[in-house]
């Protein structure tokens, strides 16, 4: 599903981080937003995925899958935001995926996701005991299970060694057949 942003203005705590920003993210492509620390990338992604707080005064036009988004509630469930760090719960990889699967309407199997995300060797490990790369693959797997059509990841390679980062990029490229 393509995303088009027109004339976005991203404001956080009364500070304008981005203004007059327009771009298109094409369907089924891995797209990357680059910029220096503090320039508003995370705030932009949160605005695009309806994760903004009420005090956020960001504005702009967003067109998702050819339809103008009038209320961000219209896209909840279609766009999944994965923050740069996530809180882990006291479940194993398999238990957490099973819980998410029980809440989703997606037909993807837990076995497929565990295998595709290369988590077979840690399937019975607690999430809190996973390495950073394994945690990142778990969050990507969550997006597959939840059936999000578009996934917006914040700093998906942060803190990862080069081999793990390359593997994550490959997984993300493969995911374009499942998500935007």
C-alpha cells in the first residue's frame, strides 16, 4: 500500500521539526528515511502511524492506498509502528507469538513466522533474554502475525553488529511481499 505525504508539518512540544515535507513511499518497496539525530524522523513516523499524542500539533495530508486519510483512526490496524526499543514481557517467543496470533485475523502461521524470522533456536526463550538482533526479528515477526499491511520501523538497525544488520535488511526486503 503506497503512502503519500503532502505538506507535512511535524511539531513536538511547540517546536517545528519538519515543515512543507512531501514524499511518496511506493507499495512493496523497502523505503528508508534518513536524517541526523533530532530532525524529526521518529515524530514523522509516529504521525504517519497514528501514534501521536493529543498535544502534538502536527499537520499535513496523508494518502494511504489512494485514499486521503481524514482521521488517523482510519488506518489503525493497517499501519504498524515498531519503535526503536520495545518493552519485553515475561513470555517466550512462542508464547508471545501465540498471544498475538490469537488477537489477529491473519492466516500466517506461528511456525512460518518463527522460521522466517530465524527464531527457531530461541522459540522457548523468554523475550527479555533475547539478543538485540533477536528482539528486532521478533518485532518484525509481530508485524507479520498482526497482518499489518504497512510497517514503519524506527531505527531498525540501531545497536546491531554489521552481520545482524545485514540479516535484518534481508528480512525486511523479503517482507515487502507481505507488507508495504
